[in-house]
């Protein structure tokens, strides 16, 4: 039995809705309470910046 080769791994960015046929390496995968979310490279950058500023706030 063959799994369908196309579309199974389709992902979409949880923030901006961008889609890709499979999760690109530049995307960030996040598992929250059993649900998998993907963030595209642009949104990942925004996320990292937000996380870093949060860390900064805790560290200083
Ligand atoms: Zn995005």
C-alpha cells in the first residue's frame, strides 16, 4: 500500500498562514499540548526576537 506522496506533509504557518508542501528546514516546529504548530522563517525570526526580549527581561 502506498501512502500518497503529495500533500501529506503540507504545513502552514500558524502565524501568517503561509503554506509549504513539507516543513522547510528554516521553519520552526513547536509542539503545544499535543498539537504541532509551524512558523515560517519570517515568523520564526519574530518569535525568536520576542523570546529573546522575554529572556532579557528575566535576566536583567
Ligand atoms: Zn509566517
